[in-house]
C-alpha cells in the first residue's frame, strides 16, 4: 500500500464512551509545520464508522480490527485540513471496501466518489444519532449528535478545542497561537474566515441536547461543551 500517504505519529485508540473511540494523530502541513488531528470511531454492533480518518500504524490497525469491522468512512467537512483534506480516506476505503459518506457538493482527493450523501433527512450508519448541516457555510460542513452518553457532538472544522499538545512542532504552535487556533471551545478561525458561517446555524446546533464534544481538532471537551460554546458564540459573532 505504498501509494498511500505514510503513517504519521498518533496515540493508541482510546475508549471515551461505550462504542465511541478516539485517536489523536498528526499531519505535516508544510516542512517543519506539524499539527495534531483526530479520528473518531463509532461502533454499531460489529460495524465501525471512521470519522475524519487518520491512518494507523500496524499495531493500531490490529487494535482497530479487534474493535469490529470497518464498514463506513465519513467526512464531515469540505475544508478540513485544507490541502490535506481527506488525506487517509482512500487508504481505509480500499483496505476495507468501506462505504464513503459525505455531504452533497463535497470534492475529494484521489478522485474518490461519495457512496452515500449526508443530509439531515437521510440515514446514518449508526442509530440514536442526528446529522446537522451548517447551511450558511460556503463549503459543506456539518456535525453529528450522538443521542447517548448525555449527548456527544462530533465535529470537523466548526467546533474545535485545540490546546497545546505533543504533536505541534515548535513553529506551528507559535503560529497557530498567533492565528487564534489555540483556544478552548473555539469556532475554527480559518474555516470561519473562508466559509463565513452565520451565528444562527450555531444557535440551532446548540439547541440540541449534548454535553460533550469530540472534535477533529483538539482535545475532547467533556461534560460542559454546550455551555462553553454558548459563551464562545457571543464573543466570536457579537
């Protein structure tokens, strides 16, 4: 599988809730400019869905296979990681012959084609969950709300919780701090600049019942995510 991008540094798969797992990994955005990124795994029966895919090393793949069978790969944001968007989607789609879920209008690396479109009226590969779009975003973006464990939101670039971590290079951390990325309960600053979402879309999402955030960027925000982002919205949009 040498045609795929190399494995980048990552932690072991973590169990955050029953049937919900988390991996923090990394990506080199430019020479000497490394940042962290996350993959979220949701299990339904024996079937696994990978959200914001991060390629795992051999030991990680063995642990992944022990959790269940990868049947679905899901992409929640068209902007995610910019030029690195979808870096590892093809690896998992080919390895497991999985179905690819994405929002209408999303473009993909490696000439990938969406198998199943993510819409608010459509199906999901796991139960007790809801997909919500951010309609005002100039590039397709959405979130998943898992209606269990007191409510768990899964996000791409919109809802972030990026703090300093081991996968930031020294230069990237300095620059990301200057650009406003390193902040708890943050609305992705570069995504917001490019996609120009409106506050009402976030207020609609925050009207849902959830306590936790599993972001594609940053640390899981557990127990108080909804209240934390309510404060952030007022600061960012007002």
